[in-house]
């Protein structure tokens, strides 16, 4: 159990276009999902916290108008990179928070590799 | 504020020998601590977690970690390394104060020598 999927797994796009990444919790409901960004050979950096039915909370330095997050249901959150530029190329990873036996654990998706040309 | 320091960016061990990946943490509250593993081009997999219960935590694939409050450490160990253990390992802290935010260490790349 506790499987999180991401789609697409990789995407190449032209500079100036927008890209949408989906994150789904397949076998549990997640009121909270998180979006991370990982540069090559670096750690994960939290971009934003996504709560179902409310606006996302962005970390300092993350442009909310550039990285649009929508948490439409208890099993789906989307991240849209608007007007993508080469510096947005990165590995984007989502996680979904699951409460089990009064303990909360984040389960991570496999990631989406974005390359902006 | 919470933070994590992974003391080694790269660790190499021979197959069959013990593994030690070091992690020190800083937290204002009673923390939860995690170790995640990331294989190349894959997502993160939870190895184990500490949430204020037993200080010695056993995880998957033979890994375990010991929470030492006096040393603010949460080192990851395995008695005998396997080739499949080669991966990137992240130590992660979360403060137990209604705050689900995870703070990641910089990672330790584990290489297994045949």
C-alpha cells in the first residue's frame, strides 16, 4: 500500500511553454501533498505544501505565479510550470501524506524529470 | 528551526562489510527522524523512521538506526552490505509540532565494492 504515482515521468519542452505534472495517491487519500525540486547531485528542496480544497503554501523564494499548484481532490495534486525556461530544468518529486495508526508518513512519487530547451 | 547534517557525502564499503552512514540533527522540538533511499532515476523509498518510541529503529533490507538525543545523532547502519544497497541515502527531520514539513540532508552516496 501507500503508492504515489507521477505523470509524466519525463518531459522535454520548449522555452516559454507550460508543463503540467500530476501527482496521485493510488491507494489512500491524502489531504496534504508536497512538491519538491531536486537539482543534480543535490538534496530535495521543498517548494510548496498543497492542501486539498485550499491554496498551496509556498516556501520562501518559490514564485507562486510560476509554479501553480492545484489540489483538486484527495488523491490528485498538479504542479504547472508556467512559461518554462532552461533554469527550470530539474527533477520534480511529489509526496503524499498518509496517517496510519495515528502516525503520519510521507510517501514519495517516482519523480518527473523536466528538460526545458 | 530544524536542520540535518549528513557528515559524509560519499561512503564506499566492500560487499559483506558493515555500513555506517552518519547523520546529526538540530530541532527545537521533539523530532521525527527518517532515512530515505533513492536509487538512480527512481523516487525515494522510506527505509525507517523514529517517532519518539524505541530509540533503536529497525527498517527494511536489514538497515537500522539509533536515535541518540545526547549526541543529536541518528546514524544508519547495516551489518553486511549488498551490491543492491548502492544508492543515495537521505537523512530527514520533521518537528512534531503539527508541522509535517520535512527537511532533507544533503545526501550520502553509498558505493559497494565487489
